[in-house]
């Protein structure tokens, strides 16, 4: 079992920045990838960024060059630094952990990010 707790969401003006954090606990040694997804009202949940245990990362095209995913293994935490935010980034952001051996995916409770003036 893996528990994920997100923090760092809020209201930010266009062009601003936010950093989301997600702390993992439980069977963290089995985690293969950590990721951030987001879901805007009326839309499906979409992958924003993912990072492997080896540190390789992948980004959705809409956020590439603006967002950065990183992980601090000592703190069991994954971060999402979001810069140059625009209204299209408004969504609930979810942290995700994937364990390849079992195919299990775990989700955090979500944190709201609103980009508005």
C-alpha cells in the first residue's frame, strides 16, 4: 500500500509560478514511477509529467519547457515546479505512483490550482 499526500496548490495570476509537493509513505521502495496528472472541469484526467526511479522524466507537450518534475528520495517527495502558468493550467492536480510488478496505481487526494487574475 502507498499513501500520497499533495500540497502547494492555490490561486495564482497568469504568468505566475507554483510548486506542488507530494509526499509518499508506505511501500515506497516498490514504486517505479511517480507522476503528476491533472483534471480540468468537464475534461478527462491527463498526464502532466512523470519521473522514473532512475530520474528520467517525460512531459506533456502543453507543459514542456514550463514545468519541471523532480524527486527527493531522502524525503520520499516528488515536486512539480510550474512556471509561466496560464488559464489552461487550471485544474485539480493529482499525484500518482505506479508499481510495475503488480500493475497497481495509487492516487493522492488532489490539489486545486487556479490561474486567474
